């Protein structure tokens, strides 16, 4: 259904256009849908001086051009023009449309054809009733055409100023926003209970609240403490100062983007000032019902998140306050902050898969590769360690522990960085440089995607790199993985980079401790004495092949030989016997092609493949000497060669099978003899 032009259209020539009608028609004749916005602007400028009949003539032409555009060739242009229409003019256009198509005066959306209903709802939003317009869009969609559905997808984000809004921070005013009344004027204050409940509840769902209020700090703090609300907020900025600059600085100190912030205030001047100083910030008038509706919507949308971030942001708050008080240069301040970075690698990161997924998909500002991942995909991604070399990054300083705040991965097949992302909480700390340093240890010059953001040129010289060998760091890792404390582990899997995968596949994963670079056990420790600092629970699984390679020994300034290896293996067996431990030794296959044994290397002039045979046979001898203590799992003939990258590294489906065999051994080993 189309509206036809019922009023004669004035002739348009090259002479000076004198009437609004002529100029409006000229704009639409020349520009089509793009001429709707200029036509509306002309009508708004003319205001009440525009003749009623002339106004109706333009309305008819606008709707005619708009409905043609909504058939697909210029729909966004039409929607933006109508939604941007001045409220009074939008109301006039809707009244005209309803009078023409709904003559009984009863508003019935179902009586309007698809294109004109979309126009009507765009104008309804322009009147200020955007929530009602969205509700009608959604309710009408099921019984409408595909064209209408396409219109909903395009019109919804234009109507809704909070469409696709991903809030991380709400900044609250106090007077006539969180409570009714003015504190400084001695009013009797009435807490807006539901707003206070939402601010408190959002803390449990990953969204924090801060305060920006023109009040006396101590007076406002005392009032909030009386209401048991002080601890619900971080970064209280309470002072008689203009809010624009305060809010911009607050967002910077919290290392967020304005696009992820909502400012709630009852004063329009403050709202506009904040928008000017922090472009991209969302603002809402606390006096409107839309404010409460938006707060309820944010709460509902984040019910699935179970994380309280207040402590994380209080660390940033303390740092900002101390930095301002000390007046130190940035480099000196970082040096005094005692920044420490811990990086875990490969399958040890599988225990953090959910957190890593959240980090990648939530981060924008410091997602340097602009990557996103599918829900639930990171476990398999990390376990595919023959392709994806992964790094999880933990940061702490003297102000607190930030937890897992970074992730990077390198595609080994292309030596290319696929993910490189950080939480904004560690912005400007030089952590990127520390991550690159670790990557460059293995991958000399990895390639970044062409669309990557530039990395900051910041030094990491003030950063101390930690290892997870430290018991305190092990506890930190387990805390962030939500695991049981290490002291409760009854089984330790010592399989280096594959340990995490075996734990993941195990039905006993809750009782398993794992090692992996840089926190691992290796036989050279029996020579250096470092084994005494290792934690060995009752049951142990050792991949013998992890110590068949010379580099393990070179790390401890030792040169591997058959004699030295045998001495360390026997010392390890003796040490475990003293503690009544049970050990399962996994022996690498002996039937692989020579290059699976790193055949270019040799020990004492003997080929690497032959040394594999010698070391395997040594473990058979030790197992025969102590059958109650040591058992063997021989992999010869068990895995197809095309499902290994070498004799000691196996594809995920084979690690799943291997984990099942380890589970069976562990179950039997725990049974009373």
C-alpha cells in the first residue's frame, strides 16, 4: 500500500525557489531518500508559518519517497531521517498518517502496511517514545513480512540509544539520583531503594558503580555508610567541581573506554558536559522513567555473569591516588610499583579456558589482533597445542593481584600471532612488551595480522618475570582456575606441555596436580638438588621422554650422558621409595621413523633413536627392581604415527585415550593391596 500525492505538485524550474514546498520537493526530486532529512529541516525551520495544506503536501511526498526507499535501496537513510525528526514535527506527521489510514481515530498497528508502520514507529521514537516503538516493533514482527523483519534489524539500533551497549561501569550522581533531596542543603533525604538495590546487585554480575557528585566528601561518605552503601561503590569522586573533566579522568584512571560507561545524573548540563569531555559515553536523565527501565534491563542482561570486580578496580583506585600524591614520573612510579608477571603456557591454560574466552570477547581497546572466538571453543583451541602455542598472563604489583589479564597465541603452522589481548586493568604497565619477550624466546619474529592495532612502545625493564614453581604462585594459579588447593592433590601428572590436557580429560581431574613449563619436574633436578623443593603427592605419572632431550639438561648447565641419566633416574626411584610413592612411567614408542626422535641430535656419539631404546630399557630395569613402586605404560604400537608430532607429543584424541589409561592405573593403585 502506497500513499498517493493528492495535492498538485508545484512546478519546479531553475528560477529561485521561494516556498518551503518547492524547496522540499526539489530536495527529494534531486536526492531521493537522502532528501527527506533536508525536507524535514525546512519544515522545522518554517514552524507555524507553514500553511497547513502545504505541510500535508510535503508529508505525502515524504511518505511516498520513504516507502519506496524502505523496499531496500535506502532504508537506513530513511530511518535516520525520520528518527532525527524534531519531536513536534514527528507528532504532526503521525497524526496526519493516522488520520489518512485510521479514520476511526483508533490506533491499530495491524491496519498499517509494513513500510508505513516502520515509518510510524520511527516517528514515534522521534517523539521520545523509543521504548514503546521498540516494543511494537518486536510484537508486530511475528505476523509481518521478511521485509519488515529486515526493517526491525536496521531500525532497532537507530531507535535505541543503548542498543548493543556493553556496560562495565555506571557513574552515579547522588542528589536526586540515588536519593531524593539535596545533601548540602540539609534536606531530608529519601533513598531511591530500587536504584540502590540495582547498584549493589550489579556488583555481583561484573558491572561496577562509581560516584561523581558535587558534595562534601566526608558528609557524603558518612551518609552512604549510614545507608550501608559506601562499599558498593569504587572511585568516589565527590567534590564541588565541574563533572566533565572529573568523569573523563575517572574513566582514564579506571582504564576503560567511554563507550562502556553509563553516567546517571538529574542535571542535563552535567550530562551534556560529560558527553563533551568523554565522547562515546552513554548518559541518561535520572528524572525519567527510561532511567529505571534501562537499569532493570542492564541487570536482567547480566544475570548470567557471576563475578565481582570491585577489588580489581580498588587496586586501580589506590594506584591513581598514590600516583597523584607522589608526583613521580611514570617510569619511576612503575619501578616503585613492583610489577610482576607470570606466564603459563600450552595445555596448562586449559583450566582457564572460560576466563580466556571472556577476556578475548570483552576486550576492545587492548585486543591488538581484533579477534573474537565462538562460545565454548577455547578448550579445544588450547588443547590443539601442536598448532596453537598459547600463553596466559597473570599480573600483580604492590597494590594487588590482577589475576589472569592477558592471553596470546601463536599459530605454529604459520609462525603468526592469532590472539594478543589484555585487560584494560593493566594498561600502560608494559605488560605487552613482557608478553612479546616470552613469545620471542620460541618464535623469533612472529607475524601479526594486517588488521592488528599497533602495540605500545613501552619498556618491560621494570617488570619481574615470575615462575609457577613458587608455591605462592601455584596457589594463585589455582585460585584463578577455581581449583582445589595443591596440597589436596593425590595425583601429579608430569608430562610437561601435555599435562594440562591429560588433567582435562581425566575423570579424576579434581585431585590432579599438573606440571608444565616453567613449573615442572625434570630428572636433572636430582643432580642439582632442586628436587627437594618439588611437591610429590602419593601418586605420580612421568613422561619419560621429557628428559631424553639434551636441552633439558643444558638448562641446568649439565651435559646429558647415559651414565648421568641412569644416576638421576635411580636417585629419583630411591627418593620416591622413601616416601612410599607410586609411579607410572609412560615410555615413548620405539617403532617410529627416525626423524620422530630428533635424529639430528646425538648423545655421546650415539644416535638419538638408539638412546631412546637405552633409556626405555633403563626404566624397565628399575620397574623390575621395584614392581610395587614403579609400573610402566608402553606406547609402542599403540598410536598411529600420523597422530603424533614426534615420539613424545600426541594429538588430542590420543591424549584423551592416554588419560583413560592413566585413570585406570590410578584407580587400581589406590586399592588396598
